[in-house]
């Protein structure tokens, strides 16, 4: 069902899903000085849904994703996630919320000189404190085994003891995915997760990433410059243009005419 010049607002199927609603955004605004990057964004995402954010450079995709977790502070609007009013949370409440949301970045944000296993173990920092989650040699047996299982899920148990600065780009991104899984999230965000990889590696990593997310029934929101990835790996596609939602569509409804509305 295709909707133009609107978002998943009050009368959309997602918004009417009741207790299945995971993320709700109303009137979200973000300005940097005189430049408005997000201009009254409304959207809703159901639990277990995979949603792709697409649009040209500067459309506001990455800013939107970061505003949802207040990695960038919004200028106004409402953000609710898992029933929490995100914009009213204090620092401890925001930390608890972020512990439930994995985030995979385009630039993998790993610690280059540490091993793959130690980098994955860092994903446990959202729920634990202290040196036992800084370095795998200090970790408990249970934590180390869980980190190894996460590496096995992404097919990298054989490089557990290698420094990540000696891995390929595709391997590094898979380590980043394993680290996010170590967090035990209920929601996963990803900002251009394969944009820095060559086409073959990007396809392999994207397929693996979405399979792991769907296998756990997690909610996924990701940005992508690849329309094909948006079509293939999402349930819904949201198109942004000049900071506004231009289109909100089931991925099966996306066609050339709708893409022209987004990309101009």
C-alpha cells in the first residue's frame, strides 16, 4: 500500500498495530543553525519489522537514525521507543534504552589493535561494567563463550585471536555485527552498513546481517543507498527528501515512479 507525502502516521497500518508498535515518531525536527535537516518527520515501526530508509545524500537519513537514540539531540518533536519517551529520559534512562538497541555503523568503530574476540566482548558493556568486558583474557567463561558464539554466527570464529586491523573490510563489518549481537538487543539500527565494502563483500554481509536479525525476531531500521538492498531486505521502504518523508511503502510496491518522487 503506497502513501505519498505522508509517513506512517495516525492512520497508517503500522500506527494501528497497537501493542506491536516498537518505534513512534511525531513531528521530529532537527536543525543545525539555519539549516533544517529534518522537517516534521512522522513514522511508526512495528516490532519485528525491517524498515529501510532511502534517499539522496543530505536527505536526512543518517540524522534521523541518530536522533532516534539522541546520539544527535533533536530540535523538537516526539520519539517513543519500546514505550519510553526518549526525549524526556535522563542520562541513566537513556543509557538503559541504548543498551537494548544495537547500532552498526558504516565505519565499523572497532578498536584496531585489539582482537576480534575482545571487540565482540565490548558489546556486553551495555549491561555490565568493569575490566571483565574490556579484554577477553579477563572475561568470565560465560562471557567469552557468548562472544565466541557471536563470532561463529558471522562465520569468523577462526579469526577470534587476530587483531581487527589485520582483517578485511567485510570481516571487520562482520565483527561489528557480532559485537552488536553480543549486546542482546531488541532493536537494531544500521547506517549504510555495507557502503564501504566492495559489491561482493557488501552483498554477503548484508544478506548475513538481515538473516541474523530476522532469525531473532528483532526490529531493524537501516539506511541504504542501494535501492536493490532496500527492496530485497526490508518489509517497508521510507523515502526521505529534503528532510521530509516523501514516501512510505511496502517494499513490494516500490517502482520507478515512486523512486523519482524520492530522488527527483
